[in-house]
C-alpha cells in the first residue's frame, strides 16, 4: 500500500477527533496546525467547508520587527540651575 502525501493545514472548526480510513486517529483543535493526507475524501470535505486552510509550505520564520535604539541622555548635564547648586 502506497503512503499518501501529507500536507499541513490550519484547523478552524469545532474541537473534534477523527479516525481516517487507514486507522490513523487525529485530534482537531481550533487554531492548531495538523498534517493530513491531502487526497483523503474527509480532508477534501473539511477544506470545502473552510474548516481546514492549507498552510504555506516555505513560510519563513516570523521575526520581530526591527527596532531603532532609543538615544538616552547621559547623566552629565552641565546646565545646572541656580536652585540646583548647593554652596556652603
């Protein structure tokens, strides 16, 4: 028996479990990614119902946006106000 090609899908239906015809048990959780045989009839039904959305195969990892360093003033302010100076 030839192994079926699998594909990653994001599931958006209600939480449920399914047993595929080959005996594989799959738990489906909303918002989670699951690897399923793309030619399986039940998978095709879930795709048609929009409960499964194919995920991009070569998605680059998400990196945080670049930030610009904040320039901070040094503690060496030379502009001393008269009320800030203490003369003994």
